[in-house]
């Protein structure tokens, strides 16, 4: 499962969480989330695993998230 910094930010915002709340849920620091979202740190497999477990992200949910992210990034609409 591949996640970009924008995807991680989108997931965090979709759950209405601050960086602190998101970091607490994942068991990491807010600074790490900030650096990932700014593309100053890579998204590790460990972080992806923690997110998948914390938010019950299966392949179908990730596919939907990637589709939605693409629509926002590319400026496409579903209608």
C-alpha cells in the first residue's frame, strides 16, 4: 500500500484531526506528522502499518482515498 504525504494529510483531515490528535492515535510525535506532510521525511512502512491498523484502512478504502485525492489534486470532479 503506497501513501504519499498528501494522502496522509487528506486522511487526517477527513477524520477532523489535528496533527497532535493524529500523532497520538498513531503513537508517534506531532513533529513526525508535520515533517511527513511537508515532505521533509519519508513515509515509512511502519507508519503506513500504524495508520492502516488505527483507521482500519483496507485496500478498498485506500483505493477510494487515492481516487478522491486524485480528484482534488487534478481538479477533476465526479459530476
